[in-house]
């Protein structure tokens, strides 16, 4: 990693390091104790507002880069007339082998929409692993940061798709040997983060993801020796943290390491059951308020509800503490009354901005609530819901990077997910950005 700096980079870094010598350490990283260490006061200086992902993308001719860390696998999909009873012997109607895994699926969706994804993960040098890599590469996903073990097996999943109920059952076998953080070298990590616009975790490789989360603001100047980067971080962790990238986390269920990773998150997309399971709240909307109160760095939380659409609670950038409080469950009821049931296409119904939204016995936040509907897919067109949530997340990543407002992003993501449900497997029917069904967005 150590090497010579360009003249401009060296000058920039020198100025930064000189300024840092005047500052004492003010506290540990989020993974350590949160007790602050006092520092000497210094005169305030003007701060330049960092560019948004959309403005950064607009200033560059290249599409935005999304870095994902998580699961890639091989999926063995079999459709059956109906799910078998114990001790039954049945025949499959169709069989398909295809790449899968939450991160592999979500970033394939993002690639087809126009982003430049990179993945940190691990496979083995077996037929499944080679096919996993080839499929991702064919879709334009950078696999150069995926580790390949010479021995062992790549992750794979048996998926039974029930034609009668339109549901699927997954039986997963993890890869072996599993990925450990020590396998991700500093050089590989810095290369993966270089030029990235947003980071995505599915929490499957939580220890490696935590390493990425803790280190992802170290890339200060391309080519800077690692020893100098660490010195910058130690001397001024606040300035270093201001350089960190936004992180989106897929909170599908409670997993090891999830609580730690949520402290780094900017955005969360979760399954229908997760908010109540994580908070113990009485309802989903109450749980969303509780989550934003417990996670002050989160900008929004989306809960996906399958054919019922999705619900999003977005934090305001301005304080509405003086406004009259409105109960979050009452607010949701008012949005549901505005839902247009005659429309089969995804829509978004949003509350007013900057409300004081409260939950009984929990507290209140400044923000707004948005209700997104799902496309009503005719039964003859609905093939398989495998990976629908991953497709939704891939579209949300695209929406964030392209600067879509939530009112546009939620229906767009629902439409992408609905497209994916019209083919067998998570990736078969994922649309490209030029798909006529996405023209309206």
C-alpha cells in the first residue's frame, strides 16, 4: 500500500497533517467505547458541504460505483405443482441453476439499471464458484474483490417454488471454508473502496462487513501510505468520519453483528417482520419511530411488505419539535385512505414534510411517512418471488445514486421487483434501465 504520492496529493495531505497536529484525539471508533476524550478548543473554521451522490455522479461521465459485501451463491430452483407432504415423492416441473445470494442479486439488479457494482465475498474454485463469478461478470459486476478458495465448496441453495401458492422455500448450504476478516487485505479493501459512492451490506458476512464499515473512511487520498492515513484518523476522527460513504443495510432478520452495523448505517431496508422483532414494538409504524430514535444517523427506513407494497419513515433535516405531534398509526391510516385501489401500477402516497411524528410511550421524530403500493401482477404472469426484496434494494441503490426523490424511488423500486417476479429465479427477469416498463421513471 505504501508508495509515492502525486505532487497535488502530497501537498493536500501535508496541509491536512499539519492541521491535525494541533488537535488531540477526541474519542474512539464506533466499535470501541463511546466515552469521549476532551480536546483543546480551537477556532471554528468554515466547512464545505460534501457533494451528494447525485451531484457527484453528475460531475463524472462514469456511472456511480456501489460496493457490496455479503452473500453470493448458486441457486438450484425447482418448480413443483404443490409443496410436498412429508415422505412424498414428486417430480419437478422445471429446473434452473442460476447465481443467487442477497448481495449477488441486489448488485446484479443495480448493474442492469446502470450502476457499477463491486462485491467483496468468497467462493471456492469449484464449478459452482466459477459459474457464480462468470454470471456476475457477464452482468458487469466487478468480481476482482471476491476471494477464491482452492479447496472447499461454494455456497448454494435449493429453492422449491410452489406453483399453487406462488411461494418458495429455501434450503441454504454455506460456503466452506467461511470468509474471515483477516482474508481481506488492506490493499484489497482500499482498492474496493476507491471511487465508491455507496456501500451495501446484507449482513451475511458480518465480521468482514464490520471491518469495511470501520475502515471505509480511511481512503483520504489515493496512494497515501497506510501509516499516514491511520495517523490522520487518530489525530482527527471527526474530520475522518465526515469523509465516510453512505451505507445501506438489508435488515432481513436479526443476525450476528447486525446491531453493530446499524450504528454505521445511513439507510435501512428491512423485511416486514424485522422492525417489531428488533424493537418489540406493538406495530410496524411504531417500530419505525423506535428505530429512528435508537439509530440517530439513519436518514430513512423502508419496510417491504410484499404484495402490500412498502412503508418508509424519513427523518427531516430540520427540527419540527415546535410542531403539533401526530400519532404515527393515525398518520398511516390517513395515507391508506388516499390509496388508489383502481390502479395496478406502483404509486406513492406521502404525508406532509417535517411533521412531528410520535408513537405512544416511545417518543417522537421530525420527518414524514410514505406509503408505497406494489404492482398488482396477474396470476398468470407471477412466476417466482425469489429475490424480489433483493431487486427492490438494487433499485433503491440506483435511486439514491441518481438522486431520485422518495416519491419516485419507491414506485420505481416496486416496479423493478415486480419485473423480477415474472421469471424463475432471482435474476432471470431483472430489467435493464432501458426496459419500457421503467420509462416513466
